[in-house]
């Protein structure tokens, strides 16, 4: 089954404790992206990657890192999480950057930073 | 950053009613997309619009790309319980490749 998977689905952590949210897709997609969803703000792009070893900042990259060492995986790293990073995070992938390619979203990771 | 204004933010309707929601912006978009997010899931694409004035249907859903390129609407006819969820509009700014999302419309249906 074609899908985007994220782990963990739920995470509660404390300020400053480094964490990684994994994202994996099995569709051989080149383009992958991370979003955060907050009430009243919709989805905002954090980082995106057009291919292996090619990443770029989205609209809200501060406090986040990403890496793209393999085509299928695109982990999101929070080196020192803070409470304002409490949010619902989505990973997405598509064949390419062109808007005509549909983006497939993962099920989401709900992160709480205390 | 660029924002889309999506309204209403929430809707409470009776099963069988029609639903209408829209997105507007002060900027010109060359693509409009409508997504639905079920509880506990990621957004799923419902309808994509690529031309100004385009009217596209997907079952009971109909969406239109505004003539001015600055707005879009989504209609749902004869709502059913599985229509419950959050609906997002998304647009691609002219000359850009990324998507900008609206704030979402949360639809609740009373049986």
C-alpha cells in the first residue's frame, strides 16, 4: 500500500530534550516536506526537500533541522524543543515539486513540549 | 508570510444540508486546491483547480477557481455524517512552487 508513515504518532517531552520525528514514504517520491498545524493558522511549511541531500527552508524553519540521506526518509529534528513547538506535525511527499503532483500526507505526529 | 483567509472557521449543520465555504487572498494564485482532514488523519486532496473560472465536481463536492484568481469556493451538497472533518484550501502563488494553506473550516454535522 502506498503511504507516508510517521513515528511516533504522539510524543510528550520536556524543554531542551532533543527529539527526532521520522517520516518514510514507499512511493519513490522525490519531493518531501514537513508542516506544522496550529489552530487558526492552518498548515505552515517548515522544511522541504527536492531530492537526496537537497533541502531548503519553508516558512517557519526556526528551531528545526532536517536531513535527506535516503530518498524514502525525511526526519525532522528538534535539537532543543521549546513549548512553542507544541503542535501537530505532518510529513508529505509527492513525485516532484510541480504543483500538479498531488501531495500525500502522513497521519500526523502530535507533539507536546512542557 | 502570505495568508489565505478561509471562512467560515467552523460550521454546525444538520445532515442533508448543503455547505459552502470559501477562501480569499489579496494576491493572485495560479492553482487552488481543496483538502479534507478526517479526525486523527492527514489531509487528503479533494479537488484541484488550475484555470481561472474553472468549475470542477467530485461527487457531491463542487469547487470553483475565481475569475480574479484571488478566491475559490467549495460546496458540499446533501451533507452526510462522513463529511465531518476540517476542510483546507491551499493555493500556489503566481511564480512560486510551494503551497499556502488557509486556516481551515471545521465541519460538524448533527444527525
